[in-house]
C-alpha cells in the first residue's frame, strides 16, 4: 500500500544521509559495478543533481519539465567534498516537498501528474543509488522490507512512462507470457503479464511462465538490474527466456 506524502519525505532524508555516509572516504574514481559507466564521483553528482532538479520543480509546481542545465548545482571544487554536497541537498528537496500540497497538479515523467509523485520517486531513486554506492565500496546493501515492496510497485506503475528516456521499455510486450516476483520475507507477490500493447501487473500469485523469488530488497535490486537472477539468493522456476526478456528491457 502506498505511503502518505509525509512518510516519504521522512524516508528521503534518511536515505540521502545513508548515501552520503556510504561514500565518505571512498575513492571518487572508484568504479560503480552496478553502473559501469560511472565512477563514485559521477554517481554522487548524478544523484545530487537529480535531488536539486526535482526540488526546484516541486517548489515551483512546474507544469513542464525543467531543463536540468538550468539548475545551479554549486558543485565543490574538491571531489572529496562531494559526500557533504550530496547531504546538503536533502534539506531543500525535503523542504520543497513538505511545503507542497501532495495533490497539486504538476509535471512528472510518470503516471501520477501531481507533487506526490516526486516524494515517492525521490525515495526510490535515492535508495537504489545508495545501493549502487554501497556495491562500489564492497558493502551488501540493506533495504527495509516496506521500502523495497513499495519500490517494486512504484517501478511497475511508472515503467511504461519511462520509454521517452529508456526506449527499451517499449519492448516490454508479448503474447500473454507471465512472470511472478515473490518476496520470501513478506506476504507480497506480483504477477506481470506481457501483452501485445505492453504489460499489466497485479499483486498476488497464480500460474506463471516463470517465477523468481528472494527477500524483498533483493527483488527490488533485481528489477532495477542491480542483481543477477543467477545469484544463489534467488529461487527460479520456469521459462528463463521470459525472465531475461523482462530484465533486459526493464532496468532504469
């Protein structure tokens, strides 16, 4: 079940703090294995820039997308100061979100065209990138079950709308093939059906062509392309080709 706006705001601040802590003392030039095109410094710059961009749009209740090049980032000259710069972005983002009416109409790239989209999106954007940072410093990310469950559902709700910046998403179609994602640490499962014009999803289990299960945090990281389905933490049965098709086109 979706949280209320204030709870997302609380969790965003906590996640940004955890992210900043994860990269303090890390080599800025270290590669990020789950985002192989980025270093730790590039990952932090990306996340902090997105926080500032989203915060400015929410503060203005922007009715169209703000060009990110218009956002003043005030990046530090020394990459060693990037963790503090990342942490400093929490207050303006969370402040803008708290000040906004969650039901106020505004632009978003997702299905929900209201300010509340951004409190939910920024939580999960930050959580996944915090996990990226922890992978880069050889830590195993811990994600609370409730955040992980909501993160999977937020992705399923919005993935179809991501085609404009992730064109591969348009390939998430089929002729009725079904996938089931199962959480071993909570009573939540999802069934996805690939249709000729896209996909449908629902909570609940049932017959599926392929199923994959693990702890909720691992399912979240799997659907975001941060874990591989052949890791021993996952239990899989059924048609691997259907699962691989989904994973190849769904990661943001």
